[in-house]
């Protein structure tokens, strides 16, 4: 992309990494709104110095603020939404201790560097590249930075969906596992189960008790058995608790279940099933709530077209972009479910998201920064 004077502005991967490092060194666990807002401050001031229009909505429920950054060009017409999250799953202190920022050969480590600070920064860098070159992308750009994606985006979902509806394309800066981008994701159903039994002395009146925990245990086994790898359905009872004291028959128990499936009809079927669960033992009651946490991200025709276009760009740059279907959800699920062409997994290549070994590959930064510039330059 030559600038107005015909010069080719340089993509400098050391500069890209220096920018990523700044974002990584502000630790941003999702539940810590104040911490996430420190990163929002940095993104906001960097964006404003590039002449962008910034809109900041105060956080709710203890989460950080939602930041919308618009290119100074292109007006309000439908354009490209670039979707990023500022939060990570890592607690404050991870940087000082379990996964400090460091380079080891081609690998660069740090909490949240792969998921997804490098991806978010790569897209930001591409925007900066346009501004420096004095050029404009054909479509207006809207960057949305949300504070709590790792929790399931409870406070930002509406903003994501509203903003996506105003755009032609959505590009999501989630990590590129194994270099692959993502053209489909499973839907996620969250289920809360509460069981009410009857307390009794565990010794003298055991027969009067109705154990909520024993009831829950039977449901846990039955629920986990709904896992069907052939249909790509997984059921995970991730949390369970109950009881009050060792010698009391437990009156209360509860569990949280995460169900994932590749098709909406499967999720609906599973939701109907769990909502119709009945007590297995006498004198206990069940209280069940189920909600689709993330709708299915289907591999729609618009997304396929967007992928083919991006693949062509990557080929010109010199690497092969392949696609994958992911079991993990992202904010891309919300936008793809609305039927808006959405391409996800456009961040850096690396490994180990949500772990303390998380890293990116430095060698992936330059080609992917080029990919971003070309994408913003060619989407019309
Ligand atoms: Zn992520």
C-alpha cells in the first residue's frame, strides 16, 4: 500500500511487538473492571492520537468500560467491525510470576498475549498504518473493545449486536490456533441446576432426610452421558456443590453445566431436555434454568466468501490460510448468528490460550499485519 507520495510505509514487526507488549503489561482479568479500564485508557489515548472518534460506555456490574473507536474517514455508513476483547482469564500477578513477558527464540510469552492482545493490537496497527500513510480504507472502520468476553460478554452483548447490525463485515481478532482462522463455532448452552432436598441428622434421623447431593450426583452422571462425540456434542458439569455439614443430610445442592453443539436444533433439543428433567428420588425438587450463552456461529455463505477473499490475500503475502470449526465460543458467535459475514481467529499464531504457557510466534506478526492492512484495503 503506497502512501500518497508513492512510498511504501514499512510494517515493522519489532514495532508491532513493542505495541503488543504494552497491552500485555497491563494485566486485565475480566472481573477486575478497574484493571481492564487501564488498558481502555491506553487504547483510547492511542486511538485519539490517530484522529479516531472514540466513544466510551461506562462498565456495569463491576466490569470495565466498552470502547468504540471509529476511523476518521468513511462516515456512519456500513463498514467493517473489528471485534476485540481487552480482558484475559489471568489474575493480576501472573505477569510477575507464572508467565512473565519474555522472548525465547520465535516464541513470545505473556498472560493474554495469544488470547487476544496480539490480535487486537495487530488490527490496531493496521489502522495506524493507514493513518501514517495518509490513506483511507474504502469502508469505514469500527473497532469495538469489550471488557468481559471471557465471562461470556454479559454486559457488552447488546452493544456488539447493535454495532454489528450497522456493518457489512465483522472481523474478530481471536487467536489463530495453529495459524488457522475460524469460520464456524459451536453454540453454548449454560444450565444451572438447583436441588432442594430435606435435611436430617445423618445418624439418628437419616431415614427422614432427602439428600440433594445424592440426587444431584445421579443427574450429573446422566447429563455427562449426553456427550456424543460423533454428533460433536459435549456436556460438561463444570461446577457442583452442596451440603452444609458432614453429619447433616444435605438439603441443597447445585451444579453449573456447559453444553456445546454445532447446530442450533441440537442446542434447542438439549435445552428442552434439561428443562424437562424430573426428580429421580422422592421428595426432592429441581429448579433448572437454561440459556443459550452463545448462539451457534454457522459457516454461512457470507463468511465463506470472506474467508476465500482473505485466503487469496494471504496467498499473495506468502502464506496459506486454512479454516477450522471451533468448539470454543467467541463474540463472533453473536454477529455470525445475526447473519453478518464474520471471520474469526485473525490474530497472531501461537499456542496455549487460557494457560500459563501462552505464547505467540513472532514470525507470524509481519505477515498477519500485512494481512490486516490488505483486508481493510480490499473489502468493499
Ligand atoms: Zn479470546
